[in-house]
C-alpha cells in the first residue's frame, strides 16, 4: 500500500475516533444518524484534504463542463451510485472509463479505497432491530467488490451509535454477536464493526 493510501486510512481512523469522542461527550448533540454522517463527512473531508481528477467522456457532459475531466474531493457521501455507502473514499489511483452500455459518466461509480456504514439507536429505540441492521451493514461491506478487481477495499467500517449508556447484552447475544470493550480504534483489518454507547466502546470479535 502506498504512503498516500496509508495516510488516508490514518485520517479515516482519526476522524472516526473524533466523532466517537464527540458523541460520548453528549449523545444528544446528535438526534439523527444523518447528523453523525454530516459531522464525520466534514471532519474526514478536511483531514484527508485530497482531490482527484476523473475522466469525462459523454458528449453532452463535455459540452456542459467544457473539458474532459472534473476535479472533486475523494471523500463522498452516499457513494458509489450502485451501493451508496454512508461515506466512501474514492481510491486515489482510480480513473475509470465508461463501460459499454453505461448510461452515465464513470465518476459516479469509481473504485473506492474505504467505506463507512452508520446505524443509530435512539433513546428507547429497540436494540435488536438496530443490531440486525448493523450486521447487515457488515455483510454489505464484506460483499462489496470494486468495478475493477485490481482495486481492493482496504478499510470497511460498520458503526452503531447507541444513545444510551449501555447496549442490551441479551440482544447482543440474540443477534449472534460477540464484543470486546476497547478504549479507541487503533488499527483496522479491512472489515470491522464497532458499537459505541454513551459510556463504552466495543469491537465485534465474532458474529453468527
């Protein structure tokens, strides 16, 4: 992995730890999942601070844009167009071209280096439903393949924020999850899941 990629992954980890710290200071500063997404996106975009030039190939687009490329940030929300992760990071070496039969520009569906999926369990909301959605997010990350096989997803994070002090051990077990308490996220091995409550942070070590 290049130094550039390592730096981006380091920025992802530090930005996630930042939003976790903010959340635990006062979970009620975040009433909806979209607010966590917005703050995390903004922080990661500022930290990564990297732009990429991507090809433009459709005749109508060339006329509208006036050149054969666009410049955009690598940090995206609801991306790529097919999978729509809450936050995705375009691979810094990706420059896809339109495939035969593609109806839109390739820049809507570039290869990605990392992806983050969020779930939010609000006060008195059922833990089990959100835990199962969290498991679905882990599966979505695991099953994802970039359009070009030479580009691998290097980091996939599923995060469940719980607005209460604890998450129900009964429902954690019922959802088929095993957790270990941690102090912060330090390293990520491709696909990982974390649960954050007001008082605790947990890493998923096993799931059925």
